[in-house]
């Protein structure tokens, strides 16, 4: 079937089976950052933004995304948000191995773009499925908090994160 979408800010028609996992379709359509790994929605390797919400694209049938906006890391890595998140991660000493970096980066983005300032515990809850061999959960949470602080500095906002000393 033909599926019109906006992919990385460009209107395209995806040619796919309705039940084909979106991750496979995106990979075929020039998005190498979208990786197939567990195919169970657990690891984060296939994460994309679907209408601004991070989703595991291995669990989304291509037929469902008609007329929706999809952003992959291939495009997102040119954004200011990406730079802020990576600066925060670097400050925490995080060295992403690349296996599930899109899951970590898009989950951090979801926290950063929310106007409500989360507690450390809330950040932990949101990121806990993404702790991994290359990043333990506490370090990952530190990276998100550093990114929030950098963003606040940029917006000249004072950020007090509950649970921080
Ligand atoms: S491949 Fe989709 S979450 Fe692991
Ligand atoms: S980025 Fe996910 S395991 Fe390294």
C-alpha cells in the first residue's frame, strides 16, 4: 500500500505492507539510524518520534502512520536539542556505543521539551528501560539532568531539580 507521511520534514510516500514493522520500512527509506534489534519494544534501538512522541517503531505497523510526522535521529542530530542532550551526556561521562542511542536521546528530548520540571525519581522512571551495558541508570539520569541545566541556562531559567543536592 502507499502511505503518505512527513519523514524528517519532507513529504514522502512509503511503499509498504500495512502490517510491516515501521522500523523495516524506515530503514529501507534511507534512515540508517533506525535499527532493528529486539523487535519487542524493549531495547530502544528503533526509537523514532511519531507526531513528536518517542515510540518503538518495531511495534508500529506501517499502515498506522498514514499522514503522520516521523522524525528519526538522522534528522534530529542537526537540532539544537540534540547538541544540548549530547553535551549533557558528555558532562556525565556517557559514551554511547550506538546500539540504542536513539532511545536514550529521544527519551531525554521528551523530558527536555516538557515544561514541567521532573524530579530525579520521575526521570529515572522514564529512562529505566534504557539502562544498558554502556550506560548505567544513575549516570543516564545525571546526563539528562545536566542537559536540563544546559537548556535552562540557554533559556535563562533557573532549574531546581528535586532530589539534587
Ligand atoms: S528493536 Fe524496537 S525496541 Fe528493540
Ligand atoms: S547506546 Fe544503548 S547499549 Fe549503548
